[in-house]
């Protein structure tokens, strides 16, 4: 279905959950710019919140998230107190401006904290930031989804949830340090639906150690049977130099580039064959799901959480390492939980690294987002002609169609989407090797 051109995929490229990407953040941009951006939010602007809980009950070996073990109660409660401080600080800077439309809890695993602590945290956000009526989503680890969580999610009116599944194959679960029996996942799905979760996502992975085509196939069959509204099928990125916990994964057991490519193609074929609509290059959604509708109507966006139907241009990140995005600025909070606590405890915003987005970066960001979300980007003739040379290898092989003012991904070009987008990335003229392969 997809032609394989390894030379076009060998250069590591970012996932482009923002542009410029986190690799361009510097400590020249921090709390002062963050304060200015918060204070410049228009009165009636739609705002989304992201709340980072950097703890998990068990740490998976493949994980690339900023998270640690939630095995010391004192550490978690000190962090939650710091979150309270930050909510209060942000509220002061907002001064009542902005309308909070969405609240996303991610991590880590938000359900690594006590259910009662979650209720208190949400209550604090709703009260201090006037966020009643916001749509609430949460990332959940089925392994720490204790009974009382279901009632809490229902009472808190959480309507979207994402379950970390990755694979259903027991031998691969062992090889990646994440063991969760299928029965546990089935139980979580049934009870989340009963608790009012309207949109349920599964995170799955290909490119895992010892993963054979039949293993991926079996996981996809189970996923389709359980009928989540959305499925994200990510390629595992093995970067042990950056992520020491990945050293426990046997690199010799990882599939090669060609096998990864075939796994991605197989996943795409199977999920679309089962009735899921492709959303961007690695998400799938049932046709009735708002994300599938947004993709069909050209309203799909990309932010730090991946593909989204969230139209807001303003995302405020709360918690250690959380990233806030404004039209002209991206800023990331202090990553280390201890230092984050000290900053907000001293009544200071926690922004430590970031990047301003001049107009040149903003149009590049728009083009990259349009390519990844809509499969087509438009720009001025001058900009298009400057990009033509970099795009030529993709055009010559029938993967994209270049017009005088536009570039369009052809169906065969979907797995090359990130590589094509990187032609508009002024920071990626030579790769630094800190990103994953394009498939
Ligand atoms: S549960 Fe999720 S966030 Fe936590 S360690 Fe595993 S993959 Fe990472």
C-alpha cells in the first residue's frame, strides 16, 4: 500500500507537536515572558488547560514522559500543594481574563494520585480559574485504576479518557516493563463507559521489542473488539542515551526500519478496514467521534497532546515540565518537581525555558500543522518556490503534489508526512539525532 523509500525516512525528525519544537527552547525565555503572555490574554479568549501529574505507580521501561514513581506519599502531596500555589498564581495573572473551555489531566498517570486528591485539585481549578462547564479529559493507567476512580470520574463529569495499552501480547509486556492482563483492560473499558466516558482513546505501539506482525495483529483485533472511539498507534522511539530507563529494553530485539514501516502500514490498513477514519499520520477515530469529524472538516489541530479537535490558540500548562502555548510564545515550566515546588512556593511563575515565535516561525508552524493535520498546506508563491528544492525528492517519487502555492500529501505520502513537514523547518537543515525516525 505504501511505497518504502528508506533514504527519505532515515533522517530523524521531530513529532512537531509544536513549532518551533522543544529542541529550540532556551533559558532566555521564561517566567517574565510567561507573565506577559498571561496578562495579554483577551477577556473572552477560549483557553485550554493542561495539568501535569508527574507520577506513576509503576514506571514502564519504554516511557519518554517526565514522570517518577509515586511511592512516597509526602512527595506527591507536596507536589499537589505546589500545583495549588501555581493555580493561584496563574489566576492572579489572568485577572479574570479568558474562558477555560477544556481541562486535560496528563502525566505520568493522573490516577497515580489519590482519587480524593484529584477531586480537590479539580475543585481548586474550577473555583480559582472559573472553569465550571469545561470539558474534562484524563490519561489513565489501567494498572492503578482502583474501584473508587470510576465514581469520581462520573461525579467530576470527566467525559474523555485515554488508556495506555501499548500491546496485549504478554511476552512484549514483559519486555517493556508494563504487564497488564487483557481482562484488566476489558474491565476498565466497561466501567469507564458506565461512568460516562463518551470518548475513549487507546494508546497502542508498534516497533516494540520481540513484536512480530502477528503480535501487532492480535493487539489490533482486541482493540477493535473493545471499540474505543480513538486509537493512537505510535512507533516506539528507542533513545536510551536521552532516556536511561530505556536501557532495560533489549535493543537487539527491536524490529528494523523496514519492519517498523510494515507494521505502521499494517496498522493503518487494519484500523481503516475496521471502520476507523485516519486522523493525521498516527491517530484513528470512529466516524462519529469529534476528532474524526474535525479531520473531515479541516478543523484538526496539533498541540503538545498530539492531534486534537481543540481550536483554542491558548494552552496554559500547569505543573512541572508542562508547556504553555500562546500565539507568539511557547514556554515550559521547570522540569524538576523539587525546583518547580520551590519556584511556585516563592510566588514565582514556573516558566524556565521557551521560545518566542516571530512571524517567520508562525507561518512555518501553520504550514507544518496544515500538512500534518489536513495533508495540504498553502503559502505564498515565493515561499513555495524556496521550499521546492527540499521537496523535490518527495515529489519525484509521487509522494506529494507541488503547485505554485501549495503542497499536498498524496495517499502514498502519509508515512512521510513528518519528513515532508521538516522541509519547512528552518532549524532542521542538519539533524541533531535527538529525534526519532519518521516512522
Ligand atoms: S504509565 Fe504512562 S507515563 Fe507512567 S511510566 Fe508508564 S508509559 Fe510512562
